C-alpha cells in the first residue's frame, strides 16, 4: 500500500511539472511560423479592398493601417492593431503558416464617426476577421477572405 501511495504521488508530481512547463512557454501551443511572422511584422497601409463576387474595388474614405507585432508581455504573443476610419482596433493571430493565416476576435473603439466611415469600418473588420489566406507579392500584403482581398502597402 505504501508503494502504491508513493507511485501515485510521483505520478501527480510528473503531471504538475509537465503542465508548468507548458504554461511557462506560451509559444508551445501556437501555430505561428515565426519567420513568416517576421516578414509581416510592422506597419502596413490599406491600398484597396477587392470584392471577389462583383469584381469591384473599394477605396477607404480614410486612412486604414494594420500593424503586426510581437508582444512578450502578454499571453497573446502575436498581435495586430491599427486604425480604421476614426477608430482603433486590435486582435491576435491564432495561426500563421505558409500562406494560411487565422485572426482571432477583433475589438475596436467606437468613436462618433460618420455613417460612411462606420459602414466601411464594419466591412473592413468583417473581412479582416474572415481572413484565411495571405500572400506577399510585389511588396504588397494581400489578406484574402471568402469574399474580399485586403491589399496593403508599406
């Protein structure tokens, strides 16, 4: 019985140690290719939005930016933020591999913007949240969702 108690205690100790090591290394469970992230890091300016269904192009009525950055002070290490219309927004990257990207829930401020700017902000944030593919081409970053391609320049 004594040996069984010691074996159980050793098992509990082993489990708690393995859980601590995962908690100490927040990168352990992320699906982020850090080299790919480095190529995206920094500030990008929205050039246009291509609407895939209609072939139309939207030009922002105001400055729109996205900034990919590494935040070592947070559990959400790989972050993004920017300006859209008259609001600030932010979120986190869930995955980034080869040409695949996944962006987590986005949050934004809610300033008193015009109806036109608010409508554009909603369109932009929905497209950004739905992004599942990215491409770096001729100095441009293209973030593709089901119905739109967001095209950014440095």
